[in-house]
């Protein structure tokens, strides 16, 4: 199963490209931390392929190590020490976009990056209002990350914090791992490798110290987050006045476009021989009136679900010679509603309408979309008809489930024949029977999934999906998981568009999806307040950034 199909299996209706809101939030937060022990290792592996800092002479490397770039509290960081944060934050940004976009756009994913990978960062404008470049932005974030890291590290040391055995083992093995990476990428030494990644001043000793401080800070941060606990009373107090914001909504819409109703017109040919059709004011007015009439017909159709809505849409005379249908969305979270309501002029109003108390299945409304004509007057361009199909307050306990996908084999035309379905079902039945005849444990099922599942998104993890919430997966998969009689250890075979799924129900989680979301928000708020309090104690002063690699180029 491809990565894109995995997303469809989970039925997450998310845009692969970042929304403008997310981009604005990134600008406001200036925070790109991964907070994981593996962060630096992953960054090194990727950045070793995408080199951006021009190497200088050994003497210049010594200058970089001896320079004073920024002071944080009572520490002074050299250009080299700040460059570790700088390069890593650039690559984290790059890798974040890769993770979001590659599964959808493949090798074309990088065109969605907000900066060019072949032009120096200091030649690309980040903010037109103040003229800052992408290099300026990433250096600012690097300084913020450095202040955060040292504030966390110092607090950890003050509390006599010690790393767990696994994290400490990772640190202990770091030098050996770096030697391996250097050899793998063809460098004569670890220092040569680090200089290629982080600049001429980089050394193994200073990098290992950076990694130790960073890893300790992030582990301390993570452990503090895990130490925060909340009760049912905390959750209910939090959502008391914003209950609907943690619910999900189902709806469908159809756009009645006035221009589709234009009739008559006069063909006009310009001097270049190009022919267009021009319409009179009366013809435009007639089209708008016809669109309005069809909008009102849909409002009065009595549709209560997507099928009956489609029937009403198809029955419109304008659609007599074409297939027309609504656009349907299921279980969209409140915060995401505005992303799926296509016109920004009323999406917030529609969001409020969908989430109003007392909203009933079959409720229908419309929104008028206008455009400005040549005389500066607003004219109707279309009507947006919105049908409410239900909601879920997300109080069902989340579940954990394993599955083995036996995918349908498509023919040369991309179709799935009855014979292919029968073959897939027979294979699924055979696999399930073999599991039942063996140990028939969860571990045995996980092993079978790793060996046989066509879902590449979960097979390496024994077919496991964790913290699944109601409405997240495709319908048949979802309905089986959330059957009220479902018990831990239940197995079955379920058919979806992707094939037959051999299901193994692991069990329910402790939290509902609603409380999981609220817990995440409470934890984030409390964690931010604690973290920001630590960082506020550190005065940051920029000393000399002239040696920083402003001309960094991802190529």
C-alpha cells in the first residue's frame, strides 16, 4: 500500500501543502524544534547529501571557533557553536516540508518550499515588510533555539537530571556513529565530514558537546511533559465554554454557478482573429436569476444525506446532460472546517452554522458569493448550498488495532476484477487460518503482518494503528473497530476499496479523542508557560554575526 493510500485508509482530510494559517503560525512562533534524541542524527544524515556551507581555510576555521557570535545568559557562543543550531534548523524546516509533501508530489515536492534550493538564502526575501531574508529568519530561529536549549540544559543540571539508559547509550555511541557516517559519505575523517556539514570551524569535540547539551535539554523537556497529569475535571473545566470546538462535523455542499446559466450571447472577433462570446446585461441578469431559482430548489429539496442531495442536484435541468454531485466531507474537526469550506468570504460564518447547538441532520442553508464588476458594483457570481449531515462529539474511547492488508491486484487498465477479489479473499482467509492454527497471540499476528501485509504504512510496526479515533479510518474499517460489542483479541476480515483487511482488535485506550485533544492542549499550554519562564531568565545579545553562512544554499 502506498503512502498516499495509507492516508486515505486513515481518512485524514488534510491538505499536503501547508495552509496560509500554518505558515503565519510558523512565522509567529519561530519554533522548529523536534525535541527528540534522534533529531541531530537524522539531520546529519540528510544534510550530508544537501551541502550548503562553502569550506574555508583551516585558519579561517580557527577564526570561526574563536569568534563571539552571540551571548546567552553568561555563555558566549562562537560562530561555529551557533552554526550547529543554524544548519540543523534549516534542515529541519526542509525535512518537515519533505515529510508533508513527498508522499503526494514525489520528486516535485520541493517546488512547494517557500524558498529556492538553488539560490543563497540571503538572496531570497522572507518578509517584504522589513526586508529580511531567509538567512536572517533561520539565524533568528537558531538563536532562539540555542537560548531554549541552554535554559533547559541548565535547569536539568540544577535538578541533577540524569538521562535514561537508552539516551545515554546513544550519546556514548555518538563518536563511533559519526566515524561511520564520515566513512559512508566518503570523507577522510570525522572532522572533514563535520566541516562539510557545519562549516570550517566544526570539530568532533565541539559537535559532541553540542549534541550532549541538546540531547539532554530535549530529553529533560520531554520528561517534564510526561510528568504533567490531568483529570476528568480538568478536561471538563477546559471545554465547558467551547464544547463544539472539540467535535467533528459531517457536511456536503454544492456550488450553483451563475455563469453556467448564460444563454444567447454574441460572438465577437478581435483584430487577431480570436473569437469570444459577449453577453448583455439582461442575459447576465437572467443567468443570475436562474441560478438563484435552482439554489432555492435545492434548499427545498428535503435532502437529508449525500445521496438524496445528489438526486436533487442531478434533477436540476442545468445538469440534465451531465453527471453532477455534491462534495461530501465526514468528521472534519471544528478547527479545520474553514479549510474545507471553499470561499473565504463566508467560511467562518459557515463554521459557526455547522457547529450551532440544535443543528439537525438535514438542515440546509446557502451563501451568496459575489464579485465586483467593471463598475465597482457587487454582483452575484454563485450560490454555495451547504447541507448538515451530522456531528460527533468525539467522546468514544480511542482504540488500538492491528491489521494485515491483502491488496487487490489491478489489471492493466487499473481495474479490479471479481477474480482478483476472490483471490485476495482466499489469501486473507488462509493467513487468518494459519494464525488461528498457530500461537494465535497478538505477537504472532504482528509477526504475520510484518511478513505479509501490503500496507507499507503499518507493516513494519506489526500492522499497528494506535490512538485511532471514530471517523478517522475508512468506513468499513472504522465500523468494525468501533462496534459496541468489539472485544480485545477479536479478529475478522473486512473489505475496503484497497483490499481485504485481516483485523485484530488490540483494545480501547484510556482517553477519548476529545480528552486526548484537550490533554494535548493543556499539556502544550503548561509546557510552554514553564519553558518560556526558563528562557525569560536568559538575556540574549547579538555580538557579531558577520561570520555566519548567510549565503547557505540547499542545492
